[in-house]
């Protein structure tokens, strides 16, 4: 499950503040903001983060809304988002990809050869070729070409193809 938290700190004293686990209630957000305010500076920033990449001056309420949307997804979808974020997507784009269904998941694949085999099986591509010729199909070459032409992300559980 994807965990998200940010450290709400003071602009002048970034270590002065408090960690906030997302999604959070309005009261929890206000408490974290108040903990970051000092007598000589009332400006806050996000000094640190875990689980998601955010910028120092991102809007905390907007990040929290996205965290709520992610929290409402099932574990499978959260794992897809986590893999997308690990691959360099920002969390808003990763959420959008999952919500729009702009990906294919190839579970239990350890290589692009496995992806090619699974793809051919699911699409029935080889069923159009006589059975005695099917053994000559080069899954390794086809998988390599799929990797060149697609946007595949290797995970611990398989491969994800982003189809945007």
C-alpha cells in the first residue's frame, strides 16, 4: 500500500515543523502548519517527503486531495501508481494513468520475452498460424521489439506498459 507523508516546515527554519501523513483531515493539516510557524516567520514549506515526490511550495491541500483519491484505490491500483512514480512519473500523472486505464499489466513476467509470450497468448496471435509452425515464432525478438516500441516498466511482479 502506498504511504505518503510530508514534513511541513518553516521557510527560515526547515527543520521546525511536523510530519503529516496523507491523506489528512483539515484539522491535522492546520495543526502541522501551526507547528511550522515561528515568531519571526509565518511562511511554511514542504521540507521533506516520503512515498511521493513533491516540491517545496506545492499546495498541501491539493496534495492531500490527490492522496485521498489514491487512498480510495485498491491495493493493485496503488501498486501500479507506486511503480509509475518509481519510474519517474509525478503522482498526478500516475493517478491519471491508472484512473483512465492507460496501461496494461503483464503479471508474472520476468523478461520482455515473457511479455511477448503472454501478449501473443492473450491476443490469440498464434492461433492464426498453423500449429506446426507456431514453435518457430521468436518470442525473444518480438519482446525486444515491443520494448523498443513501447513504454514498459519492470516491477517485482511483472511488467507495466503505459499506453499514452
